[in-house]
């Protein structure tokens, strides 16, 4: 996979949503760094959605300002 293809897949994954872990939070789908929460709208039933940004200075996701959506399921 080329670098451009990897970025395209990571951006798509970020928009689709990654799983939020109470232990580990959410991680960047490109570099794997833990991403801090930047927005946390109201939950929808058993789902809690958060938006994060990668703070890794060497990661393209952070440089592009792409938000990483995370979904936490109750249970």
C-alpha cells in the first residue's frame, strides 16, 4: 500500500469511527497514538460518540486536522 492509499484509508476510518475504550480512549487509525477528545455531543441511547484529534506532530492526520470519531457502547 502506498503512503497516499494508507492516508486515504485512515481518513475514511476516522470518519466512520473507531471503538472508544474506557481504558485506552481512542487511537489514531494512522499512527496509533492516543487522541484527546475535542468534542463530545450528547449520547444517543446506548451509544456515546466523541470526536478526537491526533496530537502526534509527525502524523499526517493531525497535520490535516482530521477529526477521529469514536463510538463507545454501554456494557
